[in-house]
């Protein structure tokens, strides 16, 4: 059963806070760059903010993590999802932090569907 705090974060605050919550509370991630990227992961897709602005404010490392989990909205939906699958298939152990972030992003998106029915 989902805890009330996580449900609140997922439903009312949204995906970025939900991803950060899962990373810190469920996966025990303490890497600040990963947590920052979790909070910023939808910024490029959902606002006019650019990766260059993220880099200027949070550094190249955080911007590179955000870039890895950002969909190219100029591509059709099916192609974006195909690329996500390809991305997961070619990952290796040196990017395990990206895997944690990527998995948490999709966990929050799946959990948020339940908000509609509660």
C-alpha cells in the first residue's frame, strides 16, 4: 500500500517530487546530482527552459542527467517510446544512477494513474 505522503506528492505536486521521493525514501539515493535531476526531469519537456539554462544553474553533470531522461517532443510519441526502450537496452553499470532515475520516473507516472480513481 502506498504511503499517504508519497500519494500526496505524486498526485498533487506531480512527477518530479514523486520521483525525488522514491529515490530518497524508497531507493535510499543520496547523490545530490541525481536528486536535482529528478526534480528537474520534466522541465525541458514541459517548459521553455533549455538544457543550457539547467547547465548554467545546476552544472554540466546535472544537465547531462536531465538530458538522458528528456523526451524529444519533436518526435512522434511511438518513436519517443521506442527510443526509451533502446536506451534501457544499451545501458551499462557505469550509468546505474541514470537507471535509478529512469525507473523512478516511470514508477511515478504509473502510480499517478491511480490518482484519477481515488
